[in-house]
C-alpha cells in the first residue's frame, strides 16, 4: 500500500510507496494501477524513460508535448536525488503559471504524478542521478514544447545558480511563459 497526497496544485499527486524491510534490505511496490486508480489517477502508461545525469546541477526541462500527444508522467528517482518541478500550462486553470516542486530520491522513494497540461523539469542534486518516468503517450517530436527553466515569472527556487547550471543548448533557447503560444 502507498500513501497518496496532493501537492500545492491539487492535480499533482505525491506517492509514497511503502517499503517492507528485512535483514536483506527492503521490498517496495513501485507501481500498482489499481491503487492509483482508486486514488483518482487513471492513466494508461505506454512508455518508460530513464535519464542519467552525470553531474549535480544538471537541469532538464521544462518540457511537455502538445495535444493530441500530451503526456501525463509518473516520475521517480532510482539513484541519487533530484528537485522535480511541474508548471501548470492549462490556461483556464486557477493555478496557470504556478508550479509545484518536490525532492525525489532513491532514499525517500517518493514518486510524483503529473497530469496532461503541465511542463516538467528537474535539477539533479547528486552526481549520477537516474530519473525514471512512465508516460501516457509516445514521444512525438512534432509535439515537443517547453518553457525556459529559469523564467523569473515562474518564481521557481531552483537549488542551483543560473550561471552554474548544466543545461542543454535546446533548453537554454526555450521561450518564457509569457512569450509562448498556448499549448493546452
């Protein structure tokens, strides 16, 4: 059984799977479609992704896919630690432009569910951090979109200095939220 709670934006769900410890280590059920459905998360996930970031301070995101290829995500960290962020891009939402953030780590075992309509990104807090996530739609390059991770209007308190963050060339060129066309 897992403990399931909502974050600051109610549609974003934090999942804390139980760990059963014994002399060998522990066992944890990290995905159970029935338990998630009972908590209101009724997604069919079609693809699992793994991201390894060699250095702490690596920022990936803020990414999304536009409809009809929009992706809901179920994210966890299998090694290391990451500061995980979701930004609400749904124009009719009362939380449009706001974000929710949580630290995910291999140690805490937390997972976060992010529905369609959000941009997602993370910053690694340790070297060799692995982020594993399920998505509800296949990767569609023609539907890719993003928001600049360091957009000051988003007021995200990233745990890395903007000047020392390790960011891809593609992500550095993403638009500010105010300059972006409506995605959802």
